[in-house]
């Protein structure tokens, strides 16, 4: 618990220091974020697994309420994973393509072009329990090739840390079927590398929502996202806020009998 508290303190301190020192202009941008995650083991009782996630994001224009107006992000990312203990997993995404559109809170942003990016990601996830409360730490290290359609491709690295808390509301254990749970997380992104600028604390993302587990290994979540992205001038920050929808199928094969029976 001391490590968890220290990491949470670090997130809050870094975020506060950026806002206190720079006093940037906040640019409001209403969004809709969705993510689907699928995973399964290659064989029963094995430790090796595959994963893939699909991310789709939409955005408004100039602060309007229509969060479906423009695309913001689309990606499909495959992983190979090793579950080396019951509550710990390491995963590698060898390569994936991301198609991103510029955010549109200002009229001048409407002329900004989007970009395609190739990314390699190494991920470590560790869970623990304090009574009925589930804590999950996720660390990601990303190698990013940005603007791959341009003559000079830019490369940089990004480190991400997220701490997530999930609290069962109608059962005593998060992994019990038909569990309704409260979920919240905070994540920060730091970037560095040869082709990166000076906005090293590039992103701070916060989320709170409700989730429900069914078919034993399938979950849905609906929540609210509040995210800051620092622009390269370090004087403007995009505030992305709006609903976020998750679908998780954590062990796909163990849902088959229930899915067939339910249909």
C-alpha cells in the first residue's frame, strides 16, 4: 500500500506542478471514447495468451455538444502475453497502426492534418487486493514512429503509468459473476526522444465509471473521462472530456457455453 500511495502522490504532484508553473490556456473538447478488449490463453491451464484491443474515438468541433461529429482515433492492436502469476501479466505488442485526427477546439485547428503512426508497446500489469478493493498498476513503454506518410518520420518514446481502483458493490470479490463495481483510474504519460519537443508531461487522464461482470469473464463499463493533453508550445492544453465505454472479454473461450446458452 505504501508504494501505491507514493505513486498516486507522484501523479498528483506532477500534474499540479505543470499547471502551477505554466498556467496554460485550457482548450475544451467534448469527446466519446470507446475501447474493446479481447484475450484468451492458447491452451487451458497455460500461461501464454493472445490479446487484441480496438480503440475508436470521436470528437466535437469548436466545443459543440455533438461528440459524434468527427473521428479522433482508430486503432487495432494485437498482443502476445505471458501470465507469470495469477495477478500479474507481461504483454508485447510488436507493431500496430494508429490513425489520429487533430483535436478541434479552435478554428485554427480545423486546418491541422491528422497523422498515421506505428507503435511498439511493452506492458506490465500487476493486481493486488486490500480487502474487497482491487488495485491494478499498469506500466507501458512505447516506441512511436509518427507521421509515417511524411518524408521525415518522427520517432520518440513514451512511458505511461496508470493506477486503477475497482470496488465491488454487490459482492465481496471483483471476479465473481454478476458483480456490479465502481471503477476509477488516473494515468500520466511522459514523452522523450530524438524527435520530441519539450512538453514532456504530455498527458494526464482520469476516469470514473460503473462496470458489470456477466458470463463470468465478460465485463462492460460506462464512465466519464477527463483528460489533459499538453500541446508542443507548453502554453495550451487540450481538455478532452466526455463518456467512455468499455467492453472486456478477458478469457474469451470460457464464455462460449454461456453465450450459446443465453442465445
